[in-house]
C-alpha cells in the first residue's frame, strides 16, 4: 500500500514538474536565412518591422531602414506595389551599403505580383507574398459556388504564376514568407472554409505544397489577424498542420493592425506572448499605428517577459502599500534612469523588508526599504550594506561597479 502510494506521489510530482516547467520548449523548425540573420528554433526569436515610407523615395526609405536597424530591428520590410518600386529597392540597397551597412530586407508583394516579385527578388533577402492576393481575381457578387473545373483552373494558374518566383528564390538561395492575412482570403477559400482560421491554414498549405513539389524549403509562414483570438487559433492550427505533414518551417508572429498606444501594445502582447510561451514562433513584429521605431522596444519587452531574450535590465518592483517606506514610484524611476543602459541584470526595488528579500529572490541586486530613511542593498539574497535613502541609488551603482558588471552609458 505504501509502495503504491509512493509511486503515485512520484508520478504526480513528475507530471507537475513537467506541467509547470518554466523553460519554454520551442517547436522544432529548420533554419531559414534572411541575409545574415538566421531564423528557426536553434536561434533567438528575431525582431522585425516595416518602414512606412514610399519605396520610390530612395533617400527617405534608406534613412527609415537605418533608423529601425539602429534601434535593434534585425529584419526590415518595405512595400513593393509596382515594378518601379521593385527597381527602386535596388537603389535603396546600394545606398544602404554605401552609406551605412547591409541590412536584411524583405519585399512585400501583393496583387498579381509575379513580375514585381521576380524583379525585387534580385535586391532583397526575402520576398513576402499573400496567398489571397498573389493571384488576385475580383470576387463575383453573383457567385453561389465553385465547381471542380474552376477550382482546378485556378490551381493551375497559381502554379504557373508562382513557380518562376520559387525557382528564382531557390536559385539565389533566398527566402519566401507565405503571409496569410485573415482579411484577405481568396474567394474560393471563403466559399470552402469561410472566414476562419482553417481557411487561413488551407490558403498557406496550398502554397507550401507547391514549394515542396519544387523542392524549395526556405520558407517562413505567418497567419496574421487583427483580433488576437483568431490569430491564436490560426497559428496553433498552422503549427499542428505543418508538423503533421512534415513541414518544419519557422513561424512569423504578429497581430496585424493592432492600433496604437497602450491598447495596441496589449493586444499585440496578448497574441504574441501567448504563442511564444507555448513554444510557437521564431520571429515577431508588433504592428502599431505609430513610428515603426516604437515597435522595437515592445518586441524586446515581450521576448524578455517570456524569458526568450534578455536585452535590457529586468526591473522587479512591488506595487507599494501602507508598509512602503519611501516614494516607490520616484525611486523606481531613479534606479531605471541610472541603470537602463545595462543588459543582462535583474534589479529589484522593494518598499519594505516584509516581502522584499523573498519576492526579489531571483534578482541580481536589491534596493529595499529597511526603515525610515534607510535603504538596504542586496546582492542576490545577501544583504550587503545599509545606506541613507538619499544615497541609495549612488550606492547601488557602486555595488554593481564593484562586481565588475557596470558599463558607462554611451
């Protein structure tokens, strides 16, 4: 009886350990190169964005790409709506290389974009196509169904128009993003599956299977929607479907048209962070109705919050209560202002010793209210020294410097 009980307890503990493992186990994918940036489960989750300048504005677009790259954007996308825009990308690439450095570029190609895609493929590292628009035909308002012959003819046209691009990218060893948008599914997909995550997945799988038949596998896939629940369902289904069919392609995550301000950031985080926590996703973009450079800090904050990349200081601070012995909001700001240029550290600012030392157990350094006008500084769980409150931030910097973990700000 005791042996049976012990076995049961051990099983429960083992199951619980697996269930509550804090280490994210990423979905296994192949590596896809975008310029000199590697995407896939063996590499960090990459951050990307998109400029909003007209690509015909060579100098303006080049400056915009540079601004994004300088704040940490690893892959930059630009829109290519015409053949003239495609040719302009070549000039942008030349100017970038001449005045700055090489930056991994992605061309966004939409409506009936075969000729545009073939031209721009010469100048970029990845081409993004939208399956719902790549072979675009205006919807027929009087249509009630698609017969099998019509479906076959459309499928043949897709292969005919898509194959030259696939062969070009394969020959040049460049990448393709099959980027499905919830709001732009092809008419026959809507008839077959409705405006659903399944329709999104089938739209992508049609193009993936064509690529596979041509032995082309430098593919990244996205399933974007403007509502987080739809986006979540689509990516989960896409991940499962690809894995079942043996397609281990990386996934590009994003909530499209998320909006601006706090809500745009919250909506993006709800979708992206949830999937990352499930191990799904290899590159991300936060789509804000703001300057593109403002998207990058949100991306890195998401990645740091779920423990996938550490690119800044992690600040741990309590919400404050009646026991707090100093103005916590002001002190957190002072500590952040003094240390935000550092990377790889966890710094805790806690209002009192009741919860402080315990709640900040994982922090590298702690700044804790010890008594009226007195601050205790910690290294990990060890109290190092007590100082007057007005010397607290200076003393924290001295402690970090003494440990050889300080860098002067640029």
